[in-house]
C-alpha cells in the first residue's frame, strides 16, 4: 500500500511541476490611447490600459509589438482600479507602425506565466510636407 501511495504522490508531483513550468497564458482586453496616432503628433507617450492586475505583472517585461517589431514600455504603474497601465514613447511607436489600421499587441510576463492583449489603432500623417 505504501508503494502505491508513494507512486501516486510521485505522479501528482510531476503533474504539478509540469503545470508550474508551462505557466499560464492569459489573453486580456487592452485599450490604446490615442486610438488614432498622427505621425506628426508632438505628444510624449502612447498609453495602454490592460485588464490585468498590476500586482500580477513583471513590469520590466512589458512590450508593445506589431508583426515585425516590438518596443519596451518606458513606464508601468497601476490605475485607480489596480490594473496595468503601460506607457510607450511616441518616438518608439512611430518606428514600429505604418500608415493605416495597425494591430498592436501588448505582452509581458506574470508571476505565473505570460499575458497578451491586442487592439487596433489608426495611423495617419496629417500635417506632413508634400
């Protein structure tokens, strides 16, 4: 009987360890502001609000990406509800977007795995010299 219990305990420990190593992949809603990015805009940052508790996020891991490139957040902090807010330099965002509708993905690490969320912004170039 002891051997059976020890075998079961070993199997359970292996399953728990495998689950912890694999981690949890969360998909979270995000909102990017401004929703229209003018390449001529002189603003300082693009802000992303994510529906994930800030306390769960490894803040140094937060990135914003397109299919071809990614940038790191310049700042992260909790909003009034305790959810993640990430700030990205406008200059960095300009380097990864193109004119038109652009799908951006916020991603990062949590204490138990990873998270990501996607939003679409409109990119324009109003005020550009012709």
